[in-house]
C-alpha cells in the first residue's frame, strides 16, 4: 500500500498566518519541511482521505487531475480542516467540463454531521449537481468496501458533534490504521481491536501536541502515542514490521519551545516513529 501525506498540519497549519509564536516564527525562517498545510492523505492514488481549503492548490502543484482519480473520498469528521464541502461545487455542470457520462459520480463517505453539511450544500446547487456525486452515510463500526479496500469505521475520541472516525483500511495484503483527530482510543474500540489476529501494516498517529505532556483527549502528544503503541504491541497489533508514522502537528502556540521538523525527528526516530512532512510518500 502506498501512502501519500498531502498535508500534515492541524487546523490552523504551520505557520498560522496570524501567529507569532516560536513555532510559527521558526517555520517562517526554516521553511521546507517546517511548513505544514492542513491534513489530507491519498492511498495508492485510488482513495482520498479528507479535503480542506489547501487541497485545490496542492493538486495543482502535484499535477493531479481528479477526473482521472481518485474517484472516492472518506471523511474522518466534519471539522473544516478535514471537510470543506463548498469546494465540491467545482464538479457541477457549468464549472467542470468532464460530463457525468464520461465517469462515475464522485463517491463521498462521511459521518452524520458531514453528511448533513454536504447534503444541504450540494442540494442548494440544484440540477447542475445531479448525478455528479453519491453520498454514503457512515455509522460507527460500519464495515464496507470502497475502491477494492475493506474499510472499518471506529468511533474516535474527538468532538462528538463532528461525527469522528478512525478508519482501518485493508487491501487483502496489508492494513492501515488512521488515528487522526483522536485522543487515546476508546476502551470499546480496544476491545474490538484485541480480537484481531494480525498486526497492522501501518499506524498513522495524531501528534497534535508534539512533546507536550499528558495530552490524551481530542488529540494526542508523543508521550500518549508511545502509550498507544506499547498497548498495541502487547496485544500483537503492532510488531517490528509495522510502520509507525506521526502526523497532524499543531503549532502549539501555548508552548515557549518552538516545535520543528528536525526537533521532532530527533525525539521520535529513536522511539521508532517516522515524522511525516507535506509531500512524504511511504510504502508498506
Ligand atoms: Zn484536524
Ligand atoms: Zn503559532
Ligand atoms: Zn478535528
């Protein structure tokens, strides 16, 4: 499975254009891997996870034409750094020259809150949007197939009003568990995972609070990521072959110490974690 990190920042990205905290100032100076746009990943060029206000520009830079694929998108939840439904007006008649008969409708998988947002926006666009997209409502623990992948939606520890999910994506050979926009996973979820017989191929963990301490609700920090991996290892869900990646980094404006890509690599690499950056591609 190929995993492409298109965006690796939190909701206000790094640097936040309004902010002068040590992290944002350092990112302005160092640039490169210290510049982080809002979170989004692509799997095998067949499946997209999330869509935010940074997506359009990054597809232009990466020369991606979505009329040719991916044709399906899974939304983790409805916060606007993960779901920007208004951008989908660009697939409607009059804006997009690719006719519905030339390709199947865009397949959109989303929890209840995002479903309502999408439905009300796309319906407001009228006839021009008809046949251009297909909305699928995702419930906790749903297990379904998209683009040949088996997907399981686990409820995340995140704002419940955003209908948050942590997706497990399996292709028959390997598996990817996306733990983004979640705190320490819920006990009911651990119970389901503990019945699993095989380790995950890759676990991508939320590290919104980097090296701050004790952040375990809504988002996580490196210390809590370590705790998650330790428990997974004890249950046989992680082994020496599992790829462990950290992503969704915040600028932590409340911290006096600047967070940087280089600083994170120094701390995370000895613990077995890859520090993601915008544009990073991995295979497992
Ligand atoms: Zn987020
Ligand atoms: Zn800042
Ligand atoms: Zn969120």
